[in-house]
C-alpha cells in the first residue's frame, strides 16, 4: 500500500500514479543545490529569530550530514519520497527528530524548486563556457597552422572564391564567442533568487529574502512573488542559447562530413575519431560529426517543448513545470558532450590534405571575379567587366581550359587592357591575398585576426 499524502487524505495514491507523479528519478541531481538552498534558508530562519539559533544549527548540521551521506552513497531516496525536496526533508526529520519539521517554515516547494534549478544551471553555464573556450582553442590552433593553406570557398555549395583555411576556421571561433556572450547574458537572468516567494503570495512569517539571496550568491531577488514561482523564461533562454550552440556545431559537423568524402577529399580522418563498417572493409566513417549533427535535434526539441509547456499556464505554479527539468538536464549533457567531442575531433581526429586542397583551388574558375576586378582597376565599369569575364569563362568551359591557360594574345582579343600581370592575379594565393577589406580573407587581415585570438584565448 502506498502512504496517504497527508492527514487531509484518506487513501494512498494508485501505485502507477505515485510513480507517474514522482520526479525523484531525475531531480535527484539537484540534491547538492537543494541542500545548499535549505542551509541558507535555515540560517536565515535563525538570524530572523523565527526559530532559535540552536534549532537553526541543528537543521544545518542535519543537512550537512545528508550531504555526507550522499557523498558516501548512503542517501538512497525512493519513489515514495516523490521528489528531492521531500526526500531531504524526510531524511532530515529521521536524522534530527521533530526539529526537522521546522525547516519548511516560510517556504514552499515552488520557490524551492526554482531556487535549486537556478543554482544548478548557473554552475552548468560556467562549465559550458569552459567547453566553448576549449572548442575555440582547438579550432584556433589548427587555424594558426594554416594561414597560407587555401580551401575553396562556396556559396550555394558551388565554388565561389578561394579562402585562407584559417579564415574559414576562425568563422567558427567567432560563432563560439557569440555563444559564450549569449550564455553570459542568460546567466544574469538565471542568477535571481525566487526563494521566499513561498507558494505564490509571499508569507506572513518575517523572513529576509536578501539574506538567503546573498548567502546563495544570487545577484538580486524577484520583486513579485507570483512572477518568482512562475518564471521559466530563464530556461527558455538557456535552451535557445543551447540550440544555437548545437546549430553551430551541426554546421561545422556537416562541413567535416563533406570534407571527408572521396568527392571533396579535403581531410583524412585519423583512427582516433572514426569507425569502420561491419560489412564494408574499406569504410572509415565520420561518426563524431554525424552524432553531433544528429543530437542537435534533441536540443531544438527541448526548446520547443519548453515553450509549449509554459504557453498556456495560468499563474502561478503548475505541475507542468516539473517537465522543465529533463529538458534542461538532457540539453546540458548534449551540449557539453558535443562540445568536447568536436574539440577532440579538431585536436586529434582529422588532418587537412594540403595537396588536395591546393589542387582543388587551382582547378576551377574561382578566380573569375579577380579578372573583372583587374579591369575595374583600369576604370572599366564593374558590370561591363562582369559580362566580359562571363563570356571568357563560357568560351573556356567550351574549350575545356582554365583561365590560367589562356595565352596573353588571346586575353588581348578579349580586352586591350589585359597585360602580362594578369597571370599573377589568377594565382589562387593572389586571389586570397588581395582581399584586404576589413574582415576579408586577405592573409594580412587573417594574420591580424590570429593575433587577436591568440591574445584573447591565451592571455
Ligand atoms: N517536483 C516538483 C517540480 O519539479 C516540485 C514542486 C512541487 N510543487 C507543488 N506545488 N506540487 O516542479
């Protein structure tokens, strides 16, 4: 038989419903934060004279003992405990007797769970920041080695203009920096204390919310008790920031997967991050980026689920909120694991094939814009030059030759302004070198960016 919920009830829960209702299986990971929150609350009750100093000490010692038990693996709540908050309170009463029943004075599980979740997420945000920085460093170190390595640049996945490989990789370093800044901003709104909002309306007991807030190192307290217990905006924002991290990782993954194909052949996967096929002996598969690309969907889904979960909820607490936890926990794990996996991939999982890259940028028409720019420098209007080069590309394609193979006399028939120096301009390295506009792929500009990031990442 299940226990009746309280003396207001006559019967216990249907056993299936008891399990359905319980969150202990997943909210147990909030244990440390629940204990910290309760210790702060107990101290405050003592300071305010709501309970005696001795009682406050007893509560705190009991809570510390539960911490110890948890570390030693002796704290084993069951489904009957319902959630981490009840599990702790019950164990406290077992340990220190009836005084334990004073802990929940002037507090509700509604402000308690909000406090726990914010404390937990605040730590995880700080950890994710470290993993984002590791990703930046991994990408940067490959970039730094490859300022003069060229890679085809694409638009519409059609060859466009060649790039410095460093420039390409630094684009992802920039994205990761925005991800870090976004999380830093989200953290400000995670870092506000709802503790003391009680069930929804505040409490007649003379608590001091500032004491618990500063004890738990929150930046501020919620000004409205209803908002305090009902706000899950911080969770949506966190999942939004996480979804963008995964979107960035997924785009990078997709590029790595393409680069590793026979058709592109820009990288070789090392044995550290690739697997074979159970059937085809020749295969080497890019599992790591594929998994990360696949996992992005989980986080996008959690964001959608969170928005859907809150959208119809009247104030204040509703049990629906219990669903916020698994979405956050799974997203944190997915983001962390994916960041680490992609970092390892760039640290030891792939090698750029420079001869292949060189061959790729030397055998296409991605220097065509530069022919037009050559004429523009001689005062030909751009659109006119563009049309002319279009015709030159067309005839070259028909004849099966590249621009670099057109003899000078032939260039002269296209336009009298073409001189011997056109051949220098057609070199892929000249094409890249020339793009010196700020933020461009010109070696000088990219070198400045490498200096900037070395300074920032290794200060
Ligand atoms: N386990 C609950 C949750 O995660 C704790 C809050 C319960 N509050 C309540 N009024 N039933 O949301």
